[in-house]
């Protein structure tokens, strides 16, 4: 079977956007996505679907894009590419819940191609709980491992470590959350391998609404206090810091003159910063803070 063209991959990602949105609407039970289509002057465009004031999801976005045109010199230099035209397509998602007991989640699946044939896939899923619960972390990582193992048993350990390194706030010396998987520059040397990597990308997309619906159903109705909402606002602040200071996708979008509103849809509706905030020793907040570090094997972790 010949490999899919870039236009066919873009169409598959557009279908994935629809699939994910329907799954999240069903999981939330109230809110609906509103679509905002946009056009990029240099070539291409996309559809950003925004979710606000749901029953569980306070703010979220599922963005699809397919953009092309001359590669900006800044991008070509950074990616060590020859000058020429590029094509990039993908789906990117961030969800911020009302409840501090439901985690923030992010997913991105994407494809990049140069006119000389250089190409690669990238993406991943990571979870950012306001409160780390080891059983929830184990469920999340187990589902990722199961999906990875369907394609290559080396994927999960390799991509899990990559996520730990990538989703890391160097200026805070803490991870953004409990990680997940992250991969980039997966390229193929045969048509069969190309299809396998594309299928892996699509499998992650199908997994996304299932995993997040699990957390919505399990945690959304749990009672919480005002102090927990205050902690949520501080953790959202850390999320903002990562996305604006370290996230490569944010930088790529802005450097290629992408649509600013769509790029910054990942921002929470509110966030706070407190000077030298230290959680109370022995508290759930302190437990979370102590576990924002690389290298934890959540599949076998036992806090006792």
C-alpha cells in the first residue's frame, strides 16, 4: 500500500478532531464545542473548536490545522532544515476542568513534511493533576503503555522518559505533572513503517476521549473546598509558565505566523501566582509538590 499523502493525513486528523469533540461532549454532558475557522495568509488554515462553561470542563480547545508555505528562516535554522516549502498538520488539545480534583490534560498529534521529502511525526499525551493520586497516575500510564505496546514495546519506556524531560519547568526544577509520553521526529524508511507510525498517532487520538472521560466520571462529582480551588489556581499558573516559556509547539506556531488565539487556547481561564508559596507539610498539596519530579515509575509506584 502506498503511503498516505500529506492531504490524506490532514483529512484523517480533521476526522480525529470531530471524533474527539463528540467524545468529550458526551463525557461532559452539558457543554458543546463552538468552531472558529481561520485562514493563514502564507498558506493553509484550520478550525479551532472551543469548549466553555460545560458541566465539568471549564475551558478547553481542540484545534486542527494544516498550514504550508515557505519555511521561516528561524524554523529552518532551529530544525536544521534546508530552505524550501513546508507542510504541517495536526490536532492539539488542552482541557481545564472546574474541579481541582479533575486533572488538566494535553494531547498533540502532528505531521511535518518538507518539499524535499523530509518528514516526521510527533506528538504525545500528558496529564497535569492539581492533586497527584497514585492510582489515577497508574491508570493513565497503563493505558498509554497498552497503546504503545500494540505498535512497539520500546515506545512506552522511551517516550515516557522523553515526556519527563520535555514537560519540565527548568526554572522551577519541577515537572508539569505526572508526564505521559512524548515523541518527535519519528520518520519512516518504508511505506509500511510510515503507515504504522501514522496508525500509532491515530490510536493516541482515539485513546484521548476515553481516558479523559474516565477521569471526568470518576472525579468530577467529588466535593472540594475553597483551599483546593486556590491550589488549583497556583497549579494553573505553573501550566502557563511552561506553555509560554518552554513549549516548542507554542514557539513553532508563533514563529510560523499561526493564529495567536488558537495557539494560546491552552491558557486556563484564571491562574494565580503567590510569592514563595510553600504547601503545609503533610498536606495533599505537599504530596503533589514532592512528586513533581522525573523518573517516577507510576506503574509500580507505592507511596507507603
